[in-house]
C-alpha cells in the first residue's frame, strides 16, 4: 500500500534520461474526446461490423450462415471449428466442442443481425458479440454494404 501511495503519478513521470519537449502531450490536459450524437448515429460507409457467435455443431453453423446470407443481413460468414469452449453454466464448469461463426455485415445492419441471430440461434443464451471495425479496405467495405442493402 505504501508503494502505491508514493507513486500514484509515477506513470506520468518520464524515466531518467528522457526529455519531453515543450508542447508535447505531457503539457496538455488528459481528456477523452466525447463523440457527438451524429458520430454515434451515422456509421461511415467504410465502417463494418464483425459478429461472433458459436453453435454446437457444423450443421447448425451452416444453417445459420445460409439464412443470414439469404436474408442479406450478412455479406460473408466464416465457420471455424471445432473449437473448445470453456464456460460456467448452472453452477458448474463446462467444456464443449463448438463451431464459431465470424459474420461480416454493414454497420447499419447491426440491430437487424442481432435480432435475426436471436430468432435462428438454438441456444437459450447465445453468444452475440459485435466488434466495430477500425480499418477496412474501401473496396471490401463497398462490397459488404452492397450485399447487405
């Protein structure tokens, strides 16, 4: 406890022999930019979503992939597996083989994708994890948007 109290700002202090020039980041207040409502509400055309979900077997994965593509809620679905999932359920630790679906869709299709997965998924509590893209090839993004519009 004593060490933490005496070094609470240690991470802000440069190490010996390091010079931080005037006007550098250390002279500026540390703030986090707050996105505006328009930044949150309006996804950029090159912004995609990658969704991860898992199912018990390959046929379930293929069935979901096919339905997502036919409904144009996904542009591409990759199936990995079998993988080994470790989790707690009903108070016990479980280890089961599963198949992972990696689903690519347009940012504007995120809610529709979640709703469709909930309808199609065989699990009571499906894993639906959606990741926001940070850098997407513009041609690929355009293709994904075309496939899901």
